[in-house]
């Protein structure tokens, strides 16, 4: 397995796991990976950044939906 394939598999696994801390750690690790070209590194980092942003929006939407459900009719159920 090539190094790029290994990195892509690790990025896929981090995205699937959906743990922000692990995705951030991998972002930092990729910044120092000299075995990848600049373009390859950027592509994998962008995949992680997109997943992190999506996770943040999803978490915010879920929190807002939960709050709306708990405060139906203006009172906490």
C-alpha cells in the first residue's frame, strides 16, 4: 500500500469515526508529512476540514432542534 493510500484510509477512518479531536490531530500530522506532495496533503486536509465543519453544523442543528422540542409552547417539558 502506498503512503498516499495509507493516508487516505486514515482520513476515511477519522471522518467515519467523526471525532473532532482525532481529525484535528490528523490535520496537524499531515502538515508535517513530507512524503506527500503539497497537493496531496492539501486535498486530504480539505477533506478533514470539510468533515469538521459539517460536524459542527450538524451538532448545532441538533442542539437547536432539541431546545425547540424541550421548549414547545414556551415551557420546558
